[in-house]
C-alpha cells in the first residue's frame, strides 16, 4: 500500500542550518525530479540527499522522512500554481462582479486565464517534472495529495470564474452540459503542446518553448476561442 504523508516536518530552516531556505529548496528541487521520474516508492531519501548535496540527517532535519519530502514537493507545486494564477483569477472575479460587463471585457478576462495556463504549462524550467509528478499521482504511483490540495484552494475558484465568463459571453445556461464540455475542449488545445512537447517542437521547427514561442501559442489559442465563443454566442 502506498504511504501517505501525514504531518508537516518538525523543523523549519530558520531554526539552525546556515542558508536553510536555500538548502531546503535544493532538496525539494531534487526530490521533485526523482519523484517525477520514479514515483513515490522508487525514489529513496538516500538518493535525494546525495543528489542535493546534503547528508541524511540534514534531510531528516528539514522534512523528517520521505513522506515529509513528498508533502513539501506537493505544497511547492500548489503554492507556485496559486501564486501564478491568482492575478488572472482576481481579474476575472472583478469583471464578473460588473453586471454590465461588455463582451470584450468578459473575453479579455477569459483570455488572461488562457494565457496564464499556457505560461504555466510551458515556461517554467521544471515544468516537465511537475507534470510527471502529478501524472504519477494520477496513476497511483504516489500519495493522493496534490489534487486534494488543489481542490482545497485553486481549482474550484478557477473553474467557477471560467464557467461564468464563458456562460455570460455566450449566453449559455450554467447547467447546460455542453458548457463544461466546451470549456474543456478549449483548454485542451494547450495540453497538446505540454504533453507532446518534443514532437510539437519538432513539427514547428522550434528549439524550445520560450517567451516568444509561447506568445505565438497564446495568440493562436485566443483566436481559436474567440471564433468558437462568437459562434456559440450567435447560435440559437
């Protein structure tokens, strides 16, 4: 049976180790990569400590045990996602509070969320490790933790604003089953680049997904969504 993180570590970096936060972050970066590649069971604290350049007692000092390291990795992913998406979510909420918000304002708020998703899926240096870490959980190769964290913070809020923006722009009923399906399809166009990273880069003749390349993807995604949403808006 897969072990589950049950508690936060006893210690904090400010309690004693020099440059504690830097060391703690280095351990998390290494652990995130190893958990992503090998799953929770396949990564050992001995290997994590060795690749992070610390000894086993140092790792235990910061995280207690492997469950604590895993929990810290999951929390790092969730906190980073919340920090990244919060401005776009708050902008969308402010637009939705305006009863007379124009169609352009509604679409711009939706487009900002779309942009944030593209950036989050393609730009960070450790994006592949984050994606694989989450995939390991989805196939049962890690504690069911990160999605619980997301469901307690970011995902319900993002789902609500996205659903309300599209519904208001298109004049759709919030209970229409087509609404959620259409939103998933629009967001799914970005997943194509994230999941098929190497293949899509080769097809496009790009060396990487840098700011310039992601800007092109964001522009195309917005154009596709505007065409679709305008069609739904004017359909009977």
